[in-house]
């Protein structure tokens, strides 16, 4: 069971991401299922899980460096695509609280 600091870090990340994409954080998402499954509701996209690690995704960031996307697949599992948030918002045509029109602003906020 995570401690208070870990829960707070997770909630802060959920609120930050929801704000960046114009979505809403799902209250009690970690302890409830059904209609409350997922951490963030992103209008027009769906429900999502938000993960934040100090340095736990180093390999993914390395693979993505200098590229527009990263495609991943484990054996007998579906493909996943990793795209930087500013790039995704631009592709979606602004479905992120107006940040797609300003990629620098999206990049700055996503890097925080």
C-alpha cells in the first residue's frame, strides 16, 4: 500500500494531465471500479490511466528521443504507441484545452 507521499504524487500527476488535455480526474479511481475505473476522463478520447515515476521510464524516453512515436508490442499482445503529448494534441487538432495551437506551451507543461 503506497504511503501518503506516493498517493499525493499520483493525484498531482492525474490533475496535471487532466488539466493539460482538458479532461477530468476521476475521484477515488484507485479504489473503485465500474464507472470510476481509470484515472482521467479525456473528452473524445476515453478513460485513461496516469503513471508517473521519477526515473522509471528512462528506456522509453531513450527510444523516443529524436523520433515522433514509439511502437511497442509484447508477444501475443496488441500494439501500443507512445507519442509525446504536444505531438498528440496537435494530431487531435486541439482536443487539449487549446494547447495544440501552442506546441511550446504544451511541451513546457508536459515537461514539468
